[in-house]
C-alpha cells in the first residue's frame, strides 16, 4: 500500500476486529469476505493487499477460511445434491464422467484381379478422360 500507512500495525490488532465481526454477526447474517473487509474499514482489495504481507497472512487466511467453512456448510446442508456435487468437484477433484460405447464392424472383401480390372475398365469408360494441354493448344 504505497504512500499510506497501514491501518493495522500488528496481526493482533487485526484479529481483534475480526473477532468482533464474528461476534456482531451472531449468525443472523452470513459472513462474507466483503463483510469482513467492511468490518476492518477497508476495501476488499485492501484486505487482499494485507493478506500479501507476511505478518498478516495467517490471520486473514484463517478469517477467510471461517467464511469459507460457513458457506460450505450451508452449501451441503439440507441434502442439496447440487451443493454436495459442487463441493466434491471443487474440493476433492471429482469430475463428471461420461461413458460412451462405440462398436463397429469391419468387413474385408477380397476381389479377384480380373474383377478389379473389369471394375476399373467400367469406371474409365464412364468418367471422361482428362487430357493435358499440349503446346499446340
């Protein structure tokens, strides 16, 4: 954060405000990263900037994980199949799998040389011959 002093000088100061954010929610409202940033009196981008500083990384990461945990629990509560599938795909590398059955039959036909020649002769008689231009043309 160029040119501006940090609003919080220590991780402990930051953590105290985060704890107050959780207490004030009382789970009447869902926690959000934006709500967390507002409680810290900063923008979401400033929160990300703070997270990029070693001294605040663990504190902010833990707070964001708590938001994530709350949302994940809500996602899979109530036997939401879509929520469970979303969780499995995004957190446990599950993938949709489509199976297709493909079958084919290969038939080999043997033609005698005389029959091949007869077929070629017929083709040549039906298809007009292509001539190459000569110098005289």
